[in-house]
């Protein structure tokens, strides 16, 4: 399995002949390392909430590749009705989608598109090849992170650190302490001035907890 950072909060996960994307915000993303047309085959696209920097290019990519979009039920229904694309709606809980374990967990954040509130924000714990990757979405830290990590032990945690809209470094380090992943990867930082953060500081403080931290530049891959 291979994880590639696409910039901001966007990631690609490749597992044998399957390709999964999370929050594919590429156009308009100054940190993006790819464009929607670069992806010929995508199976599932996970959307944590409806804000433009997370929903991003999901609709276009679903049309190009035939991928299904996985999102909280309200967002999935809205996407299907408005754009006529294939979606899988779920809510906070565990399910299986195309052979992958998918746990949708809460995220404390808003969710809207063009000024209209749509659904609730979430994070995803995705089980692949016996490993679990947690994408926190946009959120502050909250103590329930410890609970769902106990239920579904996390191997890799993708955590926002940019502050203002999400956790800052202080909160993200506490989140890592609660979750206790094998590896923590920062995201959602340095895209714009409002979310500037020192990832090296995050790495230092997380590793003081005995948790490995890996900093990925857009385009870099992590083999798991």
C-alpha cells in the first residue's frame, strides 16, 4: 500500500489495483502536485465535508473516472441529485465499501457549499491490507478521538496542524497523544498565510511522545 500527499488535505492511497482519494482539492490549490486529469482510474473518493477546499474536484474526477464518492449521507444525496454521480452515503459508524473497512467518525467543524449548510463534517478510518489510516478531516481536538482509536487502532494518523480553521500544533500533538498511532503525518498547513505552521515543531513534539512523525511534501509517497 502506498500513500501519496497531494497537498493541503488531499491524499491518494494505492492498494494493488485500487486507487482511493481523500478530499481531492487540486484546482485552485497552490500546493497541489497533480491535476484532476492526471488520474485515469479512481475507485473511491472520500469527502470529509462540503467546503470547497475538501470537496474540491471530486465531482469532475467522479465523472472522468467513474469513481464513487463516499460521504456523510446528506452530502452524498445532494451530490447524487445535483450532479448525477455515483455516491455511497453513510453516517457515523462502521461499514464495508468495495472490500474496504470504512469507519466514519465525527469531526468538529462546519460543512457548507456556496453558503448553504450541507451535512456534518467527518473523518474517516480506512482499513486496507490489515492497516488503518485515519484522516481527521477539518477538526479541533476532542477526547472521543481516544475512544474510536481504542475501538479501531490507528496505524497512520493524518492530522491538520494549521490552526484558525482546524487544530493547531498544540491540539494536533494532543490528538496524537490520544490516538497513539504508529505514524503521524501533518496536513492542512502552509497552503495560505492563515494556516501557516512549523511542521518541524509538530514532528519534534510528537516524537517526544514516542510516536513517529513523517513530514510529506506534496507529491511525496509513503510506502506502508
